[in-house]
């Protein structure tokens, strides 16, 4: 039991590690908290530092969700792995290293769900990517990922993961409340600038 409690703490700390901040500062000397959207996630890093560094941030943020959850499966099964996923995503959103002001959790959630239920992650993740490509807005794809996650988890995974994926989805939607407001007001910035 002590090992499981300690692992949850480590999962939260792993989620708290701000890869986007360190990558942007190391590569370009930019603090994403004070530039662009002010977010430490992959989208803002990509806008500020280029697509390659954005993809690197995305991969690192996903891995910090995937690895702790994959280990948790072996320690305690589905319910414990799901709780670990929530700890990782919560760490990214509310990182102790950044005074609890973090990112929106989508990349970390994708990594965590990939370890929890690969098919749920693939279906929701591909739907997210398709909507981003079609709409031009990362927030639209991210919100659909969150909205679809409880359903794909219920369809493809054990029921033990559904309450936790639902909680993760709710947190992602809540973190996107400003994006929702801007989308409704047609003030949201698209992923790519329009030509001309």
C-alpha cells in the first residue's frame, strides 16, 4: 500500500514537470508563460518556437502520462492505473513547480489513456486531430477529445476506468473555459495564420 501511495505522489510530480517551459527556454530563450497564449503546452510552444519543438513538447508531455500509468497497471490493475492517470493529468494542470498554474492536460491525458486503454486513446486522439485539421482550432479538437473520452473508454476499456476518464475529461473542459468563451465570441485564434 505504501508503494502505491508513493507512486501516486511520483506520478503527480512527473505530471508537474513543465517540459514546455524548459524546452522553450533552452532552445529559444522564451518563457511561454509570458508570451503567446501564456500556456506551457505544446500548442503555445509550437507557435512561439516552431513546429518541431511543439511536437517535442507534445511527446514529452504524453510520455509523462504514459510511463507512470503503464507502471501502475502492474502495481494495482485498472482502478489504480486510472487513479495514477488522474494524478499525472492533475500534475500537469496544477504543477507544484509552477505554483499550480499549468497547462490544459490534453497531451498528458492522451499518454495516460494510451496506457490505460489504447483503443480509446487512438479513437479519441484521431478524432481530435481530424477536427483540428478541419476547423483550424486546436481547442475544438481538444474539447472533442475530452467529450468523447468517457464514451470511448466505456466502449473499449474496463468499466473501472470510466469514472476516472470522465473526471479527466471534465478537468480538460474546465481548463478550456476561456477557449470556449472565445470560440463562442468568434475570437479564438486558429492554429495557422491565414495566407495573405
